C-alpha cells in the first residue's frame, strides 16, 4: 500500500473513532516532503522543522485543543509529546505500526 493510500484509509477509518472518543492521532513520517504530502490528506495539520514558527504553533495548538484530531509530524516532534488522550500513533515510512490506546472501544 502506498503512503497516500494508507493515509486516506487511516483518515476514513480512524476519524469517526477518534472524534467519538475525543482522542487524537499522531502520524510520524520520515521526511519533511512526506509530512507535506501526507499532511494534505489531514487538512495540512503538520509539524516539521522548516515551517514558520507561528504556523507550526497554530497547527500544534489546534491538535492539542482537539480542533483537528490528526497531526502529521516528522520524528523530532516525538521528543516533546506528553498528551494523555492520544489514542492512535502511526509511523509511515520504514516502519508502519498501529498502536491503539489500551482503552477498549
């Protein structure tokens, strides 16, 4: 499955669950280019090192506040995450892993 197809499937299948549970999802990608491309599927809710700081902060705030349940980010973002309501973490690239919260549906 291509990365874009995977992103579309995640968006379609995970969005209803995330919204119903009030959970968030993080999609980690391996490059800034991938962040931009995959981020387009999720309303350009992205975070990477080459973004203007104000745009990056606004995207992260929208994700933290729950206005957008998805954030597509490069791996640098993983160092600063401490969010209790993340129900889905996806790594797209060399590793593709789904990690759901231990809370049952």
